[in-house]
C-alpha cells in the first residue's frame, strides 16, 4: 500500500487511536472484541468500495470535519460497536489525499486489529506461516488462482472455495484476513495479496522476511543456522519462509526485499553462462 503524505499522516493518527482502543480491551472477551472490531472495519471497507459517492463525501477535505463525523455517526451509530465508531471518527475527520486512500487506510486498520489479536493470543507466528503457505499452494495451482482472481465470479463463491481449503486447518484470524482478501481484493491479485499479509504479520513482529528456496528440505538445525546468519548480516531479526525447489539442483536462493543472494547450483551455472557469453 502506497500512500501520499497527507494520507500517511492521517493513517498514523488513526493507528494511534486504534491502539488506544485496543489497549482498552482486556479480560476474557478481549479477543472477541478485537475480532469484532476488525470484521466491522472490513465491512466498512466493502461498503465504501461499493459506494463511490459515500467515500468521496467522507474524504472531502473541503467540507467541515464535524460534518463528516456527523455523516459517519448517522450511518453507523448503534449499528457497529462504539470502538469501531471511535476509530472511524478519527479516520473521517483527518485529511486524506484521495477517497481511495481513505479506504486503503481503513483496510490497513482492520488488518492491524486482527494481527494485534493474534499477537496477544500468541498466534502471530502461526498466522504468518498459514498465510504464506496458502499463498504458495495457490501459486502452484494455476486453475485455483484463476478461480480466486476472477473478477466476474461471485465473492461468496470465492470465499466458499477458500473455506473448503482452510476450514478447520487455520487460525480464525487467518481465515478472516484471507476471506476479506478474496471477497474484496481491490485490484490486488490473490497471491500477491497473501504475500503482503504475510509481510504485515512479520513486520508486526518487527522482523524482515527472507524468502528462501532450497533444493532440498532443511532440518531444524539448518534453519536455525540460516536465521542466525541472516540476522547477523542484516543486523535485525529475520523471519524465514522456505519452500523446496528441486530445479535449483543444489544450494539456496534467498530474497530479502530487493536483494537476492543466489547460492544455488542453477544460479551459478546461469552466471557462468553469462560470463562465457560476454
């Protein structure tokens, strides 16, 4: 998600308000409260995506912020939780660079809410891993990816298809995040969207993500050594996402951000061929 300066400031203010609301949720029902907050924010994303006039009105910087808040409350007071209204009030009274970026901001807040829930419940690692693995499964099945990315398909049918894959196999937070992505992709492909979700979960833990392709399965000791080495090299914690790719013939291919570390046999052979050709 790329935001212009005004929208970045607006999102920062909304995130601060969100964290204040989240801090107020304690006790045995805290997880349920956060789940409801995240789901209601996602519902608002769907509503605003479907109603251009409404999102333009709520993002209209030429209007009085109090008028935008009044419009918001007229729509949502008594229909969603008070915590949801509090967060949305901060959203609509801020200055956004465009109506679309306001919707982007609400979507970001919904995802953050659910990831905070997973973090509090000690499930953030699991959510990150489940989202990443689902992305790999879909990327490896072209027909499945096309079905989930088809803009003409009914959203409910696509959600049902995903549910047939993950029902009872993933955390509730993972399911909610994935269902929303499938239901409301907002121009984003399913595989890239799942990759973004995995990265958000990793960022939540203040870790970078290393995407590792290995010619063979790595055991726990090898994974530990690789994670330790990359953490030392980059001077920050690194989360590993590993997939086996026999086409590499041997070694590893590691991608961190825009940087690629190619220690695979296939990579070295390709480099040698380029050198010989040059």
